[in-house]
């Protein structure tokens, strides 16, 4: 036979598997009716559970094998059974009890009986597996564990056919139900038969966990090629897909997949008629997920606690499953003597969906009761979250799920719990870009690092401040496992690793992600869609009336904000955008995906979202439109007074005294969970304000209308709501009213093939910032000392905690008065010179007008500097919290200053957009025009470190 035929690839794969500990079987020994390899079923039970086999034999004598195989077949076909359930939990036979059908790898080597049992697992490969008793159909390869089929493979060689031919063969010839005879094929039936089906060529691999004819959905199972799809050529002359038999089918790895990875994901969904149903998906790890989990677990096993791991995984890459697998493996990690590497795994997330999916996944993988506790759910007897978390940590609950908001406060409750000092913890951070700075992990670090055996009364105030400062640095008994698609500079600095870990971070030794699955690879592999493919920017051309105030009369920075807010709430502009959106949706989106397509409108704030909803409802009612209905999503309440003017000719009916909420604006919603409501077919547009822009997974979302300024991480996160795949969804649409297209393109380009640092962080930036703040002369040394003493006496137990608020208020009073007084003086002066300018203008006195404008400009510059001081106070707190995690600052005064600035900045007044005088501003015209110069692909930029300038972290 010619050397280029696929039979040679088949022979080679089997040879490699046998060398790896597999056993080659014969197709004639396969039971086509039961879909089992009976000899291995019997051999496994005899070798691993001889006492059970003896019981079966005594009860059934010559019928033992038949009784066993019939019972096994029934367990595999049971509605509550299936291949994975039987492999993990076994089956029950009267008189024999529970029969285990496989053995997972023991956590350590102490239980020699389990170790020996694990070694007796039989992995078998069968070539040309004829699976149908009435046809000559045959699969190239069948894989079995102890006689139970777990995988099938169709092989193609690039010399004669492509991987698409194997996929076509699965879709047309490998059907769970024979269309001619209506016979069910157990080997190919979802959950009952093989768990996964691989289409394999010399260069690529794809897989599916459910065969369903033309509806079968295959996913790539490739390693990737330098951040792109496919597999890189091998330098050793091996096939590019050799990792399949070298890594995936390696004996321990293969058994590990079926004992620690595969699970059935059940999602509660609402159909288009509003009826709830459950959708089941059999989850088999994608290659990047399996590689990431194994790499982190292997490294944690080698180095123990105190390490950092950053997984830079594209949106839509299955982070929920990866987190579940990582958490489960971490709690099972044991030293040879049985001691746990980590006493508890703490998962920090803001996604409630993760809680349910995580519990379900781990429960299927591991059947222990009390394995997971979610602190924000099922409150018992009014017990506080802080108390529950403290109890969970002290009791070493294996997996604890908390929200980002709960985490720091709850950890403060266990600050003095000395029993935690000697324990090790793993902290898994979901969407690390939003949570790695500030106070997210300080509570835990304080609880684990501050030596509670030291009596507070024996410490001086400076020593206590140094201890608190020391507790901010990442401790040696906590490992962080951070997941994000969009790391910031600070994310990489905190959780990344340099190539040479023995040397400090530098521009020649920059920190990098521990594992990376890029946005570009995810798009090319079809895991997600390219949301910029149909990105269309529009310009909202606004013409103001002649009575408009002149730019030089208003501080530009404040005026821009006020003018943007005025435009975003102007009834005419809102009405025109709403009309544009509805027409575009009805003409281009509504008919897609058999009418299931949905859209999101992203507004700049809560008042804007309310006004959009009122305008939406009014337009739909006025034109009696069918097939479009909007929900609005935002947090809290919005006063009618914040909605701006109503439309004179067609009023929206704004009630100035009313408080608008999600509840009263969505009267037709049957549930408070708008995610479920949005599943219903009657709702196809979601208007949002700072809600559902991250962590919202609605695969039917096809279009997004942007009326909010976005850049960087927020731009990528927001537009990525569109990228989920769905049957019939092959395009997405973005209509952008307000952003510079280059800003959006650059944001995506930064993360397209992985984020990179421009340079490492200069930790001395905190001293540079403090010097700038000191130079303003608002506070003095005596203020800082007074604050330190007031706070310190309470912390040292020398004063009543109830008096702390009053004393801190008093300690910040003098500089607060200085700042607010200066602000009032400058604002009064600006108002005074405004009047002088108006008077000179009316009198035609150009010289006086010029002098007055110069005076006003001087005072306006001083006020801008004062407001910059207030902004920099807040920035200092944020940046100090970040830097103090990177290096032990060893400066008690700086720790005190950080606490002082945090409270002091909250007391300072400011200049809000509402204070800008826009009286006389009139809209003369408004037109929405498509931009024509939207060419280019954006520029690859790098992540910049924070500094004294206003860089974003």
C-alpha cells in the first residue's frame, strides 16, 4: 500500500500508544450490542476487586459475566447514569454491593492498596472498530478504560484528505440513531457512549462531545502556533499532532482527564416562550485548559505556597471550567506524608454564575460533602459573611467562594486568628484586571502576616504601622492564581513572572504571564467571533445656538464634562439616537438567527439609561412596532431631577419627583434577574449603564450600540460581550456614536496576541507623588502627626474605638478647611471676573475685557491645580496600595500618610458638571453621520507603568 495512505498514520498512532502502556485490542472482541469490551470489564474487576468477583460468582455461577455486563449496560443507559457516572461512581449489583469501574490516581502513596488498584486500570485501543451489528461501519480507533468506551477517532492524512473530511464523516455517517432502521447506536449516544470524538489529521485535531448529525459542533483541540491557530511544525520531525499521543493519551494524563476534568455542565435557560429548561453540555477540556491547569499544578507541587500565576486567557476561552479544575486539583495536592499543600482555596469573583457552575463541576468530579462554601449565598440565621468566612477558614473548608467586595472586609474579621499563621492558602482571582490593586487582598495578607502572638501593648505606634505595612507584601504562605483576558500593567507586575525568577524584575527581566491563550488564537480557532469585523463609527454632529457660552469663559476640562452630559441627556439628541438604533435593529438585526438575535445599548450613566428606556418605549408605542422590546439594567435609583429637560413637543413624561429603578422601568419582567428575562423572545434589546458590560454571557447578543466613551480594558471587556458563538451567528455589529475608532482598535490590538510591558514599574513613584502633594501646602506635618496619634491610640488598645471617628474627623479638619476655603475663594473670584467680562463686553471696552479675562484665567488655572491635588490624593492611595504589595516599603510615616490621604480626600469639595453654568446653551441642529475615514487595524501598544503623570494602572 502507498506510503501516503492514512493506514500508516493509524498504525503509527497505535504503536505509540502501546509503547505508552496501552493494550491493543481486536474489533471482533467488541460487543456491538452492549458497546463494551467485555474481556476488559471482567479482567478489571477480577484484578482490582477479587472479593467482589467471588461474591458475583457465588450468586450467579455460569451466568456471572452476563449478569455483570447486563447490569453495566443498564447503568450506562440509565437517565441518571452514563459513562462518566459509572466510571467515577461505579455500579451497584445485588449481593455484591458497589463495583468500581475505574480507579483515580491516589493523592499520595500512603494507601498502597489504592496505588496497586490504580495500576490495574486497563487502557485499550482498538483499530477499525466495527460498532454496528447490522452494518459494516467502522471507526478508525476506539479508546476504552476497563472495557468502557470513552473516545473515538477518525484519522485523515493531509496527503489524501483534510481534517474537514473526518468532521464530515462524523456528521453524516456517525449518527446516534440509524436513519434507516431507527436503531440507537449506544457507542455514539450522548452521555451513554464515548465521551469525546476526535477528528485527527497529520497537522490538526478537532473534537466534539455530542454527535448530532449536521448540528454536531466541533472545537479545535490544537496547541496553537505562536499565538495563532493550528500547530507548529516539530523540529524533531514528529507529526505536529504528536502531542496527542505523547501528552493527552499518556497513561496518567488520560486517566486524570476522566477523573478530574470531564463533567456535564447543566445550565438553566429560558426558551423564547419564557419557559425554563435545562441545557446539558458534556465538557471535555480544550488543550489550552488542560495544559494551563497541569502546568500550574506541577509548578505548585514543585515550589509549594507563595507563588504567583497569571493565566492570560481570551474571553470565551472557558475560564469558569479552568478555574473549577484548578481549584479541585489544588485542594487535592498532597505531600508524600498526606499533608495538604493548601488548607483552603479561596475563589474571588463577582460572577454569581461561577458559584453554581463551580459547585456543579466539582460535585461531579468529587463527591465529598461540604467541599465548597459560597459565603454570599444561603445565609444561616443572620450570621454575618465575615463570621462565616472566618469559620470556614478555621475549619479548612476546601473551597471558599467570595465576592471581590466581601473579601477584604471579611478578612479583617480574622486579623488576630493565630491558627491561620501556619496554614497555606491558594487565592484564585477571577478577572484579575479589576481586583489586583487596592485593598482586594490586603485583609487576607494582614490576617496571615501580622503576628498575632505579639501583644499590641508591647508595640510602639511606629512598630505597629510597620507591621501593617509589612502585611501588604505578598506573603510566602499564599499563592495567587489570577485569570484575565485583559491584564493591566499592574496585573502583570503583581502576578506575572520574569524569565529569571532568581533576579529582580527589570526592563531586561520583565514579568510575563504564566500561561497564555490569545484573543487572536481564539478567533482563528472559532471559539469566539471577531467583534471588530463589522465595527461602524458614527459622528453625532451637534450645532449649538448663537447664545452659547464661549469656551474661554468656562474652564475647559470641567466644561467638556458638563457639555458631554448635557448632550447625552438632551431630549432631541436622545430621540434621534433611539430612532436610529430602532431602525437599524429592525432592518439589520431582528431577522437574524431565526429571529433570536439580541442587541445591547451601552449608555454613559444611569440617568442616560433611564432616558433611553423612556424614549425607546415612547417610539415603539408611537409607531406601533412589533418584534422589539427593551429592558433597562442599572443599579440603585435615579431621581427624575437628574434626567435633564423633557421633550417639548413629544414629552417622555419625566416625573421630577419620581425615583426610577429597574423594577418600575421593566414592568413586564417576571423576574428580578434580568439575565433570565433577556432570554425571553419578547425582549431583544438591553439598555445598560455600568452593568452587564463584564461577566455577562448571552450568546444571542449580535449587535451593540455604544453611546459611552470607552478605551483600553473597558473597551475590550465591553465589546467582548458580543463574541460568544451560537448556531447561526456568524457576524456581529457594533455601532459607535461617541468613540474615536482608533482608540477602540488600539485597545483590541494591545491584547490581540498577548499583552506586553513597555517597562517595569518604578516603585519610587510613591515618594515622587508625595512630594508633589506636600508642595501644595494644604496639610502640614502637625496634621499628619495628629492623625497618627488619634488612630494609633485606638489601634494599640489605649483608647475607646467608639471615639475614633470623632478624633479622625478632628485630625483632618484643619487641612479640609484650608482646601475648601481656597476652593471657595477661587470660585468666587472666577464668578467675579465673569461679571467683569460681561460688563466690559456690553460696554465695548476691549481693554477691560482683556484684563478681566486674564485675571479669570489665572484664578481658573489655580482652581484646576487645586482639583488636581484632590485627584492626586485618591491616586496616591490606589498606587501606594499597589506598590506596597510589590516591595516592603519599610516606612511607618508613609503607611500613616496613606491612611490619612484616604480619609482626607473624601472630605474635599469639588466642581461637578452640574455646577458649570450652561444657561443659554441651545441646540440648533443634530445629525448622525457615518464616519468615512475608518481605515487601518490599530497599533500594537504596550502596557505602561504608573507614574506621577495621570497614567491608568
